[in-house]
């Protein structure tokens, strides 16, 4: 119980209390010297007893500025060295009955609870206060509890259950350093090392002390997804702490030491090339590029000579017992030998036997001798990393994928996600082996570049019998479609757990592979066949009928047509012989009813009736792409769904009335693409009966409906999109991230100038055929600080070099097509300075590049004087591009004067470039043949070297 003591008669009251107590009690008068006097504080003094500690009302007690605690003297002496020193011993005052305590009141109350065996809740917010109090009062029980708590929270492996934030961790580490507490810095460093990827995404990452960062990066448990994540994180930290780096020589030495810890041979080429402009990383970037190209030039059989000692530290991928994701994407130097060396037991690092086995394994690999593979494989003592769930080896042309999979299935037994995009050496027939080797695999990405595929020029004849309609059902006999996987399927021993499969752009996928997939992947939920032009409508339909759990289907630019729609809209087949395929959704009317994603853009083999039937049954759709299809208004009117988040009807005949109908039913729409829809500008629509009727919504009114109904993140609009439309859309586009304005739109100068104000979060701005000026472009460049993509294509108006004199550090992709005919080499230099971080560049119609003097005379001077300075002058534009943007991945130069007159050798200084398109530029071959021959004979020069 609480006993109140009058402040006015405090002394006499205390004396009365003491007269009734025995010698084992002591009074603790508690005040907080740092506490302010809040309006709600109580100035009365209260007396509480530890005998009633279980009934203490802490919120009420802490409203008082001071209070007195009647406490057991023996208990205080037993569990607190502070009170032991005061109340007993040679220099103590054993007769002391009243002690003044000036400490944080809440903290001291918690200390008393620990002393008297009552639980205390420790959190990251009160850890330091409790620890400091425990040290001052010498409460060993609390110190042990705090240590146990810190060990517990820093040993958690699940980031979702983290109980400590990075800023708290930094403060705890600093406290441990200041108080010479060894276990605190050690635990904090280990925790940060294991969760380094999490830390890099925290705002407090830039405030990590240099010593902590050094200890973390050198810690054996340092866990990162890839080497470039580590390098990038450190460069970001270093940039933010430039002043500290430049003012302290010891800090500078520590930072240089960290840079040496980065394994530059394992960085992606695009990353290393892109950091050649970074003043802190220039030296290491050049060394990295040299090492990467050196490793890339060696074959698998000669790789061991490069590796040297099998325990080479800088050629081992970082793998720890806490690694969940391994990202090796974009590393052309990645070879199987490097991968394997990283997974060998450390105890065998000095043993020559593994080195010989790896070399023999590589020889057998190049000779495709599978039997020898297995014999050599059995001799290799590899480690197992059971936490690894995801591996990304996209864009690793030097890595033999099938051998890598053998390595993954042995060292990563819990692998669930495999991303191997742009792996051209993987044969689809090996998918069965992949399923067998990695039984837990649930997601596979085997994407290749879809851009070279021209669907309109590809004709595919079905290799399977067409499906036949029987009323509303489809006749399907699984045994009638045998394949290479049929026996495995019948045995039910190889049914995989793959739920997401991406085969985008793979023209080697045929109906045969689709049959294998449908038999092996009974749990398939997501399938991406975009650009797979070798599959037929019948092949897709058979897969759809087999994979009855399918809820996401991406079949853009394929032969998806009548049979596939018939399969989707037919009743779910009762495959009684294959119970493993049964789902809880057998009560659904059709497979289409469960679809959440349907992308069929560019698929023209569908009539209006079938498409309308499909739309009427896909009521659960969240993402729908119908671009470049034959849809009409009646098709959209038949759609009854209300969950759409993305709709793409670009280049179709839909009207504003039909689009408004969809919008009104789907308030959750976040992305709308309707570029190229000419009918949005018209005022009448044809109904199903063929009679023209007035729109329910005028061209402007459907924008009002969109503005009032949705909260958009991306739009792509053309015909009918005007300044009035933008004004109507204002409520819906305050959080817009991307905007594309296409042919037929006319926003006008005022609307374009207001765009950054209306949509301050824009990251992508793409304008086609708009009237723009310096004011518009300057406002975009200066105001949109998140801008990453800017494309100005065939725009009218008057823009000058002044527009590009503003720094846009986040810009990654720049496309200038027919808008900067005035661009010279000097303008190009300014562009490299203000848009320094580009990875994609497209210039079209910049005819003044390298055309100041007569080209023929310059080439003659170059040939006869043979001066390197003139050679640099002739190829100056390319030198500007390659030195100004060393990290470019894609370069498109079309109708750019004489930029390629003397070949493209300088462009290849962009070491990471993957895509070059050069068209309609002045070429060396346009010069007189005798001059070309003279040039080549004198200098041994060949275009592209």
C-alpha cells in the first residue's frame, strides 16, 4: 500500500517511521536530478515499502518528483556492492538509516525489482540506462540479465523478429567501448556482420563509427549477398563521411584497409566500370576491371593456374552459415572453378589433392563427359550451407549452368530460388534433372533477351493435336500426349515444388518442353512464356489444363489463342489418377476464375467472342495486359472484376466509356497504360447490337472518374490526354512514380512545367511528340530529385544546352531522340558531368558530333602525321562517352554525324557494355576505298578492335 507523508512535516514523520522499525530496514529517498518539472507531476512525497513491491503502481509512483522507499538493509547489502560499501565494512556508516539516491527514477525502480527478485522487462530503449545503473550500484544480477538479453537479441536469425534497431546497436557499441566492456562490442560487431545487408538499408548506416565498420567488415561472419553490395555500401558510407576521412589520417588508413578487404576480382564488371569516376574507388576499380578481364580470358581448364593456391582469399565467394542469398549476377569472370573453390572445406586448403580434382573436373566439364564428372565430384570435400535459399547467376556467360546446378544441389540443400537469366548454355531438356537435384526448388528464372524476337514475322505450326470443344468442356487424355518425362510423372517420384517458372524469350521452348513442365510441375502457380515463339496455342492449352493451380499466366507475343482460352474457360478436369494435382479450388467454375495475372499483349489469334467469354470469368484478376489485341468495348464491358491494380490496353480500339466502366469498378487501380488508343479521343461508341450510342462519359469525364477513384503510381497515356485531363487527374497522381506521354497527347507548356509540382515523386518521365522548352526541361531536371529515367523522343519546341546544366545524380537512363540536333562534343562533356551515373544512353539525330572540320582532311592528317593526339581528336565523341560514363551497359547512337567514322574501338572502353546499336552514322566505309586501305595497311587497324 502507498503511505503518503506530508511534505511540511517530513522530518518528524520519518523519525516516527524509524522508531517503529527494526534495524534491518533502511529508507531510500529517491529523486531524479535531471528530471524537469512537468505540469502533471505530483509534489507530495510518498512512502512505499519493498515488502509490498508486488503491488507497486509504477505509473502512479513515477508521477511524483521524489519518494521514499522503505527497504530491507540485508537484501541491499547482499545484492548491491554500492549499498554494501555504504552499510557495512570498515569505512561504512552502519548506523545510517536514510540514504539519498539521485538517479533516474524509473531505472532505479527497476534495479530494486531485480534486487528483490521481481522480473524486469529489458528493451533496446532502456538497456543502456539499466546497464549504467547496474554498474554504478554494482547489481550483478542485473548485469547478468542484461548480458543474457543482449546475447539473445543478437543471436536471432529471423530479421522479422528483430528487437534492436541499428541506431540502438551503435549506441550500445559506443557504451561498451567507453566502459571497457568486452562482450558488448563483440556481440554488436558480430550482429552487424551477420545482418550487414539489413544494416545497409537503415538510415543510421551512414552514422556507423569507422572502428565498428572496420571490425564488422573484417569479421569472419560478415554476410552479404554479393561483393558489390559490400563495396557499394562502403562507398556510400565513405561519401557521407568525407570530412572525417579527410581530417584524420588514422581514419583514412582504416578506410584504405577496408577497400583492400573487398574482393575486387569478384565484382560485377558493370559495377567496377561504373565506379571509375569515384575518387575513392578509382584505383581499385581499374584493378578490378583488369582482374575481371584476366579471369574472363582463361578457360575452365587453365583457371587453376590463375587461382594458384586453392585457399586464395580474394577469389572465394563470401559464404557463411548465415548466408541466405548468393548474388553472382553480372560477373562474366565467374567460372565453375571459382564457384567450387569457394565451397571446399577450409581444412583442405593446403592439400594439393582438391586442386588436381578440380582441374580434372574442369577438363571433363569442357569435354561434356558426365560419367567422369560424377567420379571427380565424389572426391571433393565440399561444405554445406543449409541457410542459402536463393542464388542469382544471371548474366554469367562463363559459368556452365548444368555443372553449377550440380554444385548448388550439394552445397545448398535448401535452395528454393534459382535465377539464371540470360544463360544461353542451359538446355531445356535438363529441367527434369534440375527438379531431381533440387527437390525444394520453388522458383526458377531462365529468362533470355526477348527484344530480338519479332512475333509478327514468326509462324508456328502446332506439333500437338488441337483441343476439341464438347459443349463447354475440353477433351483431354493425358496418356495421348506422351513425353520424355511421362514415366517419371507416372512414378510420382519427381513431382517438383516449383510454383513460379519464368521462361521469357526462350525460343528453344517447344510444345515438347511444355508437356514435360506440365507433368513435372503439378504445383505451378506462375508461368511466364513471354516471347516464346516456338510454342503453339495447343501446347499452351495442354499445359493450362494440367497445371490446375495456375493463377498467373504471362503469354505476351506468343501463339496464345482460341485453344488456350477454351482451356481456361472450361471446367477444371477431374484428374482422379493424379491426386497430387487436386486443389481446394475444385469448386471454381473454371481455371480462369482463379487467375490473378493475365498478360496476353500482342496475341492476335483470339476472336472477340472468346475474349469476351474469358473476360467474363476472370473476376479475380489483379493485373491484366491486353495491349495490341483485338479487344473492343464489349470485351471490357464483360469484365466483372473489381480487384485490378494494373491494366494495359495500349494500342487497342477501346473507348473512354469502356475504360471508365473498368475504372469505376476497380478503385484499387495503380497502373494504367492506354497509350495509342485513338478511340479515347472520339465521342461515340458501338454497342454489342451494332448501334452507336452517346458515351456515358465524355473524353474529359473519364479522366475525372479516374482522378476521383484511383491512387495511381504509373500512367501511360496518349490520344485525348491534355492539360484539362492532367488537372482532372491531380487527386490521383500525387504519388505517381512513372509517366509516359505518347502520340496524340497535348499537355502544353504550362502543364509540363507544373508536372514536378503535381507529381513530386516521379522517377520516370517519358515524353513523345510533345512541345517542350528550356523552362520545362530545367524544371524537370532541377525539381525531380528522384528522377532515374528521362526520355525525350521526337519532341518539338526550343531547348538549348542550358537545359542540361543542372546536376541529376540519380539519373540512370537517358534517351534523347531528335530533340538535340545542336549537340556538340562540348555539350556532351557537360552532359557527362551533370548526369554522371548513366547506365543507358540513347542519342538520335545529334549530327554535329565530331563535325567541326572536314572529315577527309582530318583522316589524311592522321594517316600521314601519325600523331596520337589527332587520333584522339578524330574519335573524340566516343572518348567523351567512354570516359564520362565508364559504367554504360547500353549504348544507342543513331544518325549521330561522324561519331563512328573511325570505328567503335573507343566505345569498348565501356567495359561493362552489353548492348550497342549503331545505325545511320558516317562510317569509314563511306570514305574512298583507297583511303580505307591505306588507313588499315599503315596502322593494322580493324573496326571494333
